[in-house]
C-alpha cells in the first residue's frame, strides 16, 4: 500500500477508522484488518475504544515497526499538563510505548496554540509519539500553527468526500507537502443513493462507496480512514484501490453537490471564514 511521507513518518494512504467501535467490537475488527493487510489504525481518546484497539493490535502479532497508529487528544484537554496526561492514558490503554501520530482532535476557543505545540514537540522529543498533527483545522488556523508558530504539523485530518469540497484547504496543504487525512470519506454511508456514483461503479464492477474512496485516494497528498468493522467492508475498501477512474468518471463526480457536511458539532471552528475561501 502506498505511503505518504511527512515529518519523518510514512503514513499508509488507506487506514482503518474506528469511530463508533467500542472496546468489545474493536479487537476483532482491528485484528482482522491487520491480517487483511491494513497497516494504519486510527483511534482517539474520545472514542472510548483504545483498550479494544490495543487488544486487536496485540492479537495480530505484527512487528511494531510495520504499523502506523494514530490517536488524539480531545479539545477540552488542550493544556500542557492535560495533553501529557491524555497521551499517557492513551498509551496505557493501547499497551504501546509510543504512537506514530498524535493529533489535536478539535481546535478549542481561546486555545493557546504556542503552548499546545510546545508540549506536543516535547512529547515527540521524548519518543512518546513519532509525529504530531491536527484535526479539523481551517486554513486560518493552519496558517497560525505552521506559518506563524512554525509547528512541525505532519497532517490535518478533516471531513472530506465526494460531496464536500475542500479545495482551498487542499491547495494550502499541498503547497506545504502536508497530507490531508479524510475522515467520513464515504459520507457516513450516504453515497448509495447517488445515481452518478452507482453508474460509475457499475462500469467498473464496483460499488458507489468504492468509487468514492478511490476518487479520494488518487488525489495528491490525500489519505483516508473509512470506518469498517465487518471483514467484508474492510476487504471492499482494499479492493477500491484497484479501480481505475477515467476522465468521464471524474467529470460526473465533479458535478455532484459539494456542500454536504456530515460532521458539524457546536464546538466546530468557523468553516467558511473569508480567509479560507
């Protein structure tokens, strides 16, 4: 599987998302995905499944240096002491000595970005994470972190799929060789009703979801972490890598609505500030 190289780590472009798995369902799902060939597992303190994810990793029995594991600190813990405590707790639950990527899960109002990144860099220097990054940062927030503070941000994990445009954000990130990791890459299962995606899938012997996933993964600097709990779904996502889209397919996809955001909690940043347009 192709990797994206960023800030000294190799990030497999297709990963296993685990949001809405729990400690009972995660072990089997993670173990099976790793046996199928996945090498990128994404979790978070907020998901409440790190113990289960860690159990699945252990059961698969793969060498640690062959895996990429991401976890995240929740937005209510963005002080130096609480960031460190959150990572310590995550590592204990995962039963790992380090993670490969540690992310700020959501930006918070009035957060102290310099202090946050100073803490994250210290954690990286101590070997508790190999790289650091962010989730749900807009272009203005990335400018503050990267251009003003000079933080070594390895990625930005955001919602991205065929029905949500992220062109301004992608343009900024590509210019800085910063991968975009797409969560909700299948629009939370809302693609099956798309006549256009279904037609493209029929042409390629694939599903609408597989077409949408391949469309993401062929873009420069984009990785994706679809949640897939069932073995059949995990395999289907791997099989999406084999699809070869053509110019007609991309034209149909370009004509789909591009304003369908699935994740927009009350604490989300202002997505559509003029600076990000």
